[in-house]
């Protein structure tokens, strides 16, 4: 059994974190007040009680509804700053954060408002907490590829402040292939690509993320375990998986944490990492994901060290910055 102190001090990364998914009910209510928005919940407790999900879609419905209170640059700044303070308390030294511009531009919030707020908090956070960062623009896969192209067009003037692209939202029925041309364009622009695949979707979607989108990392990817040839390919190419254990339990991918395959992923030689996904909705920031997994799975010190090393290794830090942690 590892000591809580040792685990708390372990230098951690977070490579799978939707900034909109860090919107705590308290901040959600405060922002609703700031903007005079009426909420269909009596109070913070009533809202939190609604966070009882049966699958990915039932979560996404609330997540998109919640994001409606994010309107000004200050909102995005405050959201990101609150997240970084939590991450710092968990011993996080480097973050790679997703944002979903389409969720905001569709409501009339300008792309630059979103980006400026998040970026300013990240820059401040580097100074204040010593947390290094990357920012990843995610395309919403339930929308047409053409909408993704329009979003990329809006992003073009800001590419110096966008470090890569991803693909998220409703997985079933929206295979990676649907975005093959968009991701080809992003790669031409020099943007590294990641995609959610194999969370609820089948191993075939992970293959498509690799072969059609040419991603350098798979977000979730846990269902890859159903396909031994895929597991061998991911291991051979050292394609990292950004695994989100508490998210998987809350969205009913696994019935409990004791049944989570984190250890099997490591034993298969995969570059598995630990992340929180949407911590305000799933009941735990990244530190809690580490603690809960260590406890439920009885992870050894060696396994936990491997997970921490994998996080640094899987990150987009330059080699010299990685060497500082490895
Ligand atoms: N958007 C936010 N969290 C997500 C997840 N876990 N899967 C797909 N899309 C998401
Ligand atoms: Zn996610």
C-alpha cells in the first residue's frame, strides 16, 4: 500500500481535461447570476443531484446546457483559473486542456473571447503555480464535418495559441472517418491530432482514429482491449491512451472502479495515463482519480510510477522539459 503523502507528491500530468467540464455548480450559479440567466434548478444541491448519468449522451446533455452560462472572457478566465488551482493542489505539473469552441460560437460567443480567457488564465497559472500547458481545440463529432471546417477557419488567425486539435462529443454513430478531410487539413497546418475513440465506441473507431485521422494519442481507448491486434499495434507504436477512470464509472462504461482495466492496459505494455475528463461532473479531479484507482485496484508503487512516467512521456512537452520530470 502506498502512502497518501507519496501519492500526493508524485508529479502528475493531465492530458484529457475538458475545460467546460470543470464548471462546478457553485461557479455555474455565480455566472448565471452575473449574466441574469434563470436556471431550471433551485440551488447548487439540486443541480448536483442531477449529475446521475446513464451513459455518455445523458452527461453531454447537461454539460452543454451548463456551458450556456459561459459568456464573457472573464468567465472563461475564472473557470480556467479555478481548475488550475485545483490541479496544483493535486500535484499536477503539466496540463493539456481541451476546449469546445463550437459550443460557444453557436451561442454567439466569439471564438476570440473563449480563447483569450482560457489563454490568459493558463499564462497566469504558469507563473503562479508553475504549471506548464498546451491547449487543444476539439471539434464536436455530432456536428457535420463542414461545421468543423468553419471552426478551423475561425481558428486560423489564432493558430500561434492553439497547440493541437481533438475530436469529442457523442461517439456512437459518429466514426472518426467522418472527419478524415478536416484532420488531413489540420495536419497540413502542422497541428498534432488526438481523438476520443473507444470510450463507448468499438475498437474499429480506434483503428479509424489511427489510420484515417493519424492521431498521435487516443483519448480513452479503453475498448481497444477487445481487439488483441489493436492492442499490439498501440503498444508497438507507443500510442498513448488518456484514460479517465472515474469518468468511465460515472458514464457506465464499467460497473465499478474495481472492474476498471487500468492495470490490464499497463500489463499489455500500453502507454496508459490517468486523467479526470470532466471533474466537476464526475466527482473527482485528477488527484482523486489516482487515489481511487490506487485503492480500488491496489496499484503498486511501480505501477503508479509507470503511470506518472507515461503522463510525462505522452505529453507534448519538449524533450528537455520532459527530462526534468523523468
Ligand atoms: N466531451 C466532454 N467529455 C467528453 C467525453 N468523455 N467523451 C466525449 N465527449 C466529451
Ligand atoms: Zn473526454
